[in-house]
C-alpha cells in the first residue's frame, strides 16, 4: 500500500502528474489546479491510500513536479 500526499494550494497546474498518473489526478475546471482523486483534506494537505500498482506512476509524478508538492511513500 502507498500513501500519496499533495499540497494543493501550491499547485501551479502544470499537468505533469495528470499525464503520468491519470488514474489518480485531475485538473480542476474551477481553478486550474490539480486534484488528488479520493484525497482527504487535512490542513491543506490532501492524502489518500492506494495499492502498490500505482506506486511507479505516482513516484514519477512526484519527481517531475516543478514545485515539489507531491510525496509518495510505501506504508504497511
């Protein structure tokens, strides 16, 4: 299982994460920022738990994020 954390307020809407992990990310039509699908907001940080099958795509999304606001980590 993996945990994905996203600090949405700092998002610049570059769309890299959507391109690399489209099953987990969407661009909001309201403000142009990326939304973490199934993310739960806690003090400005959106977090979700998902299966290991999404690890590689989301890790790549975190690596290419120009503002470094995505964190992907394996959890037990």
